[in-house]
C-alpha cells in the first residue's frame, strides 16, 4: 500500500470513522497585529476548532508585482482590493518573528498549531513546530515544493483548488514519493463568499478521489458561507475540514468577508458532531432506542377465538395486530403455524407465542 488509511496527529487519529478534524485558518485575519493573532487562537479553540492555522508567506517570495500589474482585468476576487496585490500580501503576511509566540499561545490554548509554508525558508523555520503540514492549492503545480514538504516525515494536507484531475494525480504522485501520510482535500478556490459558489463546490469530486485512491483520508478546504458544504462533505466521508476564521466578518481585510466567525464556527462543529452520530456504522439493526418501538409498533399473530390445548390452528383463528411481544409469531411466519397444534389453551386476543406451537 503506497499510502496510509489513517494517521496520528498528536492525540488525534485522522481517518474514516474518526471525528472530523477542524482546521481554523486564521491566515491573514490577524490584520498584522500579533495580539489579534493570539486572541483569534483562543476564539477558534473556544468555538470548537482542533487546529489554529496560519500562513507563512512573504510577499516578495509568493507574488510578482509586475506580473499582477500586467494581468490587467484578470484579477478574480483581488480586483476589488483597494491596494495592489503585492501591497496587500505584504501588509497581511505573518511576520516570521511571531512564530515562536504563536506556537506558545497554541500550547497555552491546548490547540494544534499549523501553518502553510509558501517558500523553502518557511519550511525550515516552522518544521520543528509542526505536527502536520498544509500545502495550499496555489502550489499544486509546484511538485518540487510538495516533495520537499512531504520529505519532512509529517502528515500532509494537500488542497486541490483551481486544478483538474491530472493536476491532482501529478501532485499526489509527488507527495507519495516522500510520504505515506496524506490527506487529499477537495477545494474550490474562490474567495468571494457568494452563494453562487455552491454550484461550483462539486463535493462529488470526493467520490472520484475515493475511487482513485481507495482508503486515502479525504478532506474539504471550503470558502462558502455557512456549513452546508461541510455537512455534505462529512456525509461523503471526509475526515478533515478547513475553513477561514475571523472574529468579525465586517473588518477590513482580504479574508474577513468569507471567513467563519466564532458563532458560525461553533454551530458548524455542533451540527457536524450531530451528523457524525447520525451517520452510524451502516449496519441495519433494531437500535437500542427503538427496541420498545419494535414491540408496540409491529404486529404479531393473535387469536380470534379461544382455542383448546392440542387443537390445530386454522388461518381464520389468527389476525395480525399490535403489539408484538418478543418471541411471538409474526405475520410473515403465519404459514409455519397454520395446521400445527397448540401445546396449551389460549384465549381470544392472546399473542401466539412460538413456545405454544408444535
């Protein structure tokens, strides 16, 4: 087997059937303030997140100022930014000298620290602090970078937004050259927060991933409002969910409008935990909480007249009525008792018990 079907992340196990692992991507919602970054760690912990995630990028190492200026109108969600793409990235990057303090704050809050590194220097900086890596969708074509991250001996969450299956297969192959512990995440890379984006989330790609890579842990990196997509993904078997997190969607900054806030995040987690309980194990059975219902709701065969010991049962002697005591003859079994003698006298209305037949 080229990949693991589950893996450990601290005290948690990531895999099918395990509780969904929630990654709160604080990303740039700290607005350039270390105190806000620390506060957001505690807020996402209180809201039920398992992991507080940041993004380690430097504007100079992730975007080309000249390149974006040359794009003109082809700017996606960044067309609405007041400043240049380069200036926004520089303004909202996570300063590298924050790293140790962010890690320490996560330890105080008892929440996993994670980050997405966007350059080789960042990998070296954060490696000692991480239980797992996240590779952003934008780097799905940088297979050399994927291999470098996957060579660090830690689980990797690989997002696949703005990519086709060929891109995914190439990236997964690169990852599996270096690791067996991979969580493949469906993602739709659109940061507008528009309700129209639900038509493009394409959760059924998760089915395609499951067919292509049977047993591989799957995840969802989502940017839609609310948590309908998350609940659908959990139903389809994902074991990890990443969404952006802020304390106030009205703040000025690139990530705030489409992020979850403490109230919506808590509701997402609570509804997911309910869904996980409701999904069950797939074995059809009379459940523990419906045993009484199986007695009072179902029918058994009851006598339509008094019948003496040794007398033979006729079909006209029986009718199907509720309740159905345990051990009674059910309607689908009636042919097995017609023509049989009873071992004891029975009264009209009695349930015909198997112990009384034959």
